[in-house]
C-alpha cells in the first residue's frame, strides 16, 4: 500500500510519483515518463529497426541524445582518413547509428563534435543531465546520472525501442535503500575506494531490487565528478539505480552548461532542484550506516567488483565455490600478498574514471616519474571536452613524458570491443567498473582501482599504493 500523499517522501518516491503515467497494479507494471533518452551505437540498432517496421517516428527526438563511444577506436585516423576500427562490425555499428539519427532527426555527437565522448561523461558535461529527471540508456552504467538527483538506469534493447516510440517505459517499482556514510574520507581515499567498499559490504547482489540513495557527510563532501563515480558503480551491487540529492555543489556544476537553463530560468530551476531531497522521516525499505573514515585505498583481486581488499592486505580465503573459481582464474591464493603480482597493463579511463579530475590525479602521480619498463599504460579521456581541457592544462605532456599512451576519447579498454585489449594471462590495473572474466580481453585478469592507485601501480610495476612511491628528488 502506498503512503498517504502528505506523508514524508524519499527522493526516489518524489521522482517516481512525478513521472508516473499509469500506476502499477497486481497484474501490470507502472508506466513512467522518460525525460532523457541517451543512445549509443551498440544497443540502439534494434530499436530503430522496430520503428521502421512499424512505420512510426521517434516520439520525442528533442529528448533523445546520441553519441559514439563503445566501438570507436582511440587511435586517430590514418593519412588516408580511414579510422582503425577493430572489426567490420564496429565500423558498421557507428555508420548505422549515424544513418538512424539522420533518418529520425536525433542529435548525434559524431566524430566531428567537440562534445563527443562516453555517453555518461558527455551527458552531464552538456547539462543534459539535470536534477529531477528520469534518464535511461541501453547501458547499465546509466546509474552515473543519479549523482545529480535524477532517477537514471539502464534498459535493454527492446526497451530502447519502446522509449524511442513512446517516451515511456513499463517498470515495476523498485524498493528503496539509503546508505549513510558518516565521517570524512581519509587523505588519499577516493570515491572509487568508497564505491568498492560499499559493493564489498553489500555483495554483488545485495542491492538487487533497490534504488539506492547515498547520504551522509562523506557523500556530501564529494565533488560532482566523484559523486558520478560513486553512482556509476551502484549497478555493480545489483541495484537498479543510485541517487544523491542535489545541493549547492550540483547547482554550481550545472551553471553555464550548454543544455542547462539560462540566466533567470536557471535560478528558478535551481530553487526547485534544491527541494529534491528526502523528507525528514521518509521511510526506506532498508537503511545502512557506514563509517567513511575507516575506508582505505582499495583494489579488487577477484572477478567481480565486490572481491576487494585495502591496499597492503592479503588475499582473503574464498568463502564459496564461486570465489574459489575466481581466485583460480586470477592466479591468486588465500593469504598471498597482492604486492607480489606484476602489472602488465594500466588503463585510465571509462565512464567511471575518465573525467578531468581523474586525469589530474594521474598526472600528479606521474609528474617527475616514469612508467615501469614492462608496463603498457593507456590514458583515455572520457570526452572531447575532457581531452581539450587536459591538453590545455598540459596534463597530456606529463602523461606522455612518463611513458604512457595518450589516446582519443572512447570506452576503450573498459571492454574488449574496440581494439584496446589486454592479452591472455596479462594483469591489468584498471579504473573501469567491471573485472569479469574476459571483460578486457579473453583470458585477461583485471584489478579495479582508483586513478591514483592505478598510476602508482604503473610506476612501481606491481600492485602497490601511492604511499609506496619513492619521494621525488628536489631539483637544485
């Protein structure tokens, strides 16, 4: 039974109720309205084919935004102008999205767009992501946008077609969870470390069936890019979405963005956005309290993001058959020091950690240092805006001088579908979001970590933390 209209409401309830077109019944899911539909080249072709078969248009092309990211090579085109797509399928996906967007009148950030990038990086940069919205995309890490106080989640290919056709979606209402993180994060502890600890606490399926609201001092102290990292990883605990209530940090991030309201309209919108918070006394189906000050820099050791330890801690014993299988795949044994593992590849990027603050953190670690001789390091900005800003600040020069590769924006080595691949048996320390078997290439072994930790691993050449870096010699 739903609560009376006058009872305290959670942020999730407020957004759900505001977008409800038809209420859920025992026999049918609810229908909710979608404010923004994000589209990329991999999961959209079937949706457009459905429209073509039915002879119907996109219902709201003005609320649909497309970009190229998953299949795009991160190396530039050759002298002949031909881009080095990894497969013919990848090239076909890009050209198909281009044709579909032209046919159905959808804004596409193509290769020539100064804002092209990973969909969950460029959407917020443009100000297309705003508080109070419902946002969907055929990509599980759509939860990223919940950092703005939006209800944002991934959908399947069939649902992509449904949203294109109707701007609505059938949904069974999830349960609600609030995770309060008290205290201050210690120096050197990042949002990635916080997220990995939460996933470890919940387990890979601990959030299944829930929308999670993050609250507490440690969350409030995060900047917007860190909040996006936290919400991005919500799906890795099985949750439907992650959310953080808007505040002054949210408002200032959005101010002046191309698709955000302008001038007086922005101030009016900001006033309404700041009302989007859970009411005092709002009830949640589950509530968890964590101590942020106890969290330390963290790295994974298994084949799901919940299998993690603080840097310097040994590999724990397997608790079940699945974990035993993961340890065997990764080549670890209980009690082993992760510091014994040589690192072959370091990847900096993805919709989790490919923003300008991430690249600044990496450049700070690499400044005056060099990547270990046996390590291949790729640094891939999350968007053209990030790339330009990094190059304007000279970050790319520090990165290249240290011996890392500076690439074009894209999903890159987060997933093995664009040519940036970890070889079988190699160990990669990655700032991305998934360490499943073969995620970064068949037989590859992935350890997830923050940009700072990943950069330290690249310099030292084995699994290590920033604290293990040798101090730089002062120039005389």
